[in-house]
C-alpha cells in the first residue's frame, strides 16, 4: 500500500471540553501530514463549526446514542461512498456505532481511543462490540493495564500513545501574566493557586474551593484561588441557548453560594473558559486538579509543560503523569483537608515544589511532542489496515 489509509473520526458529543479540543487538534495534525480525514458529528455544534472552519469535512450524525439504527446505516453509507478504510471512534458511545457498522465488513478497521476511566465490560454484548476493534489506544500505562483486566480485548490490540502537544507554544508571556493577574486583582506578592477544568462535581471543584478555609487564616492572607472553566454542556436548544448538565449547573451554583456565604469574592475567583489557556496557566503559581478519578489529564499536562508545580489526586492515570509523586504532589480525592494540607506544604517548601515542577517540565516535553505522536498514529493506521 503506497498511501496512508483514510480515516473517518466519530465524535458525536455536544460538549466542547478537553476531550473534544484534543480530538480537534489530533485530526488537524493528521490532515497536515497528508492523512485524509473527516468527522462524523452532530450538526450545528461547536465541534461541527470548528472542524468546518479548519477546512475538514464533517458528516451530520442523528444523535449521541449507541443503538441508533439511522446512525449505523449512515456510517456504513459514508465509509463505502467515500472509501474510508479506518473508523476512529473517540467516545464510549461512538465505538458502538463504529463496531456495528463494521459487523459485516472485515476489510475496514476500527480504532478506539479511550479517554475515560475503565469499568468491567466482559459481558456478551461488549464481547460482540469489542471483537471488531483492531486497536484500543490510551495515553496511560495504568489505564492499559486496567483494560487488560476488565475489557474483552486481546492484549496485543492495546496500544500506548501519549497525548500530543505543540511544546514550542508553551512559553509564559510575562506581560500577559501581569495583565491577567492585574485584571483579577492578584498582587505581586500574592500566590495564585488555580484549577482549569469543566465545572463538574467529578472534577473536585467543590473540594478545591472548600480547601481555602481549611488553611490557617494567617497563612492564607496572600493566597488567591482561581477556578477557570464552565459547567459541562448538555446540548443547545432550538434557539441555540446552551443547556448545561444538571449536576454541573448545581456544582456551579454551589461554588457561587459558597463564595458569597463566606465573603470570599476577592479570594476565590470564578473565571469562564479561556481559549488562551497557556496565558492563564502562566498567570498561576501552583496548579491543582482535584478530580475524583482522572484518566490522564490534559490540564495537568499543560501545566507541567510551562513548569508549573502540580497538585492532583492519586486516582486513575494522573499518578503516572506525576511520576507517582516524583514530578508533582498527590493527595487523596474528595478531601478538602488533604488539598489544603498539600497547598500549605507547597507554599512553605518552594525549593522542593519548584524542583518537582522542573522534573515534570522535562518529562512532558520528551513524552508529549506532537511530531512523535502523529507518527505513531500513522504507523498504527498502516499496521492495522495491512493486517
């Protein structure tokens, strides 16, 4: 085979969060190296809009559902008409329609990227769905080991490909840092502790906010907390109004009430999602991600790439990112007290804190370069298709 196989990516979520932004970057990078790519997504979503703006063809899906027969037949029609050799599914829902679309098509191949946590799936239905997967990819060795135990898939099909990043872009602009800190009233001697994530209960934002009051009053005078992000989007209604997931909206309301109740409006700042995330990360002094069970955090990765000290939870794939404590600090999830204690420790042990940040900076730049990541995907596409 002289040419690389063409790829139809399945991504039918309504949201525009870390997962969706990462898939967008992945597809754009693949197109830049000559892979023919298109995206099957819900029409009139941010995902649809972003890909169209990037000049990448999109096909309209019917709904975000495992069993929708119309979607399955539409995918079959598209891959045959457009001659896509590979389906690349990016959610636990989309892998079903990809697998079902290939039930009677052994020539084309299915790749599944796993971005979420692992639960046991060895029942007969999942055995049927997973038998059509040619490769399952995650960015974490921890997650891949869990997949081996809990998923009905041959170990030889489980692949490790790290997340990619344009590492040369991760440079802190001192003037932007000063401008952003001034806008949100962070004085020069203030220490800004920040998180950047969806406002969602599972992201541990409640515990992060609550940890502020767990730090002794005299020791938190110069501490500022920034929570950067929006609630998780459920969908848009017919008028285009954004509807948030109920639990995420309730979490956001909790944060607002907590801040107001404790007169912390100048200490804990809620900042909407920022496209220029590097500048905002560069305005922090310590990064925190308090997720209950993060598979492998892009936000943690981004913080490490600009030499930020990182505090996160010891669940999922995050400990692997932080070298099990070698490149950052790990605390138990769902504990405001544990977060407070670790933040207090980091603020009062800056030499150790900065040394771990430096180790994280070096490791991420070696492991997460887009150039290397894209080549691994190209090799994988050719490997599974030639089989």
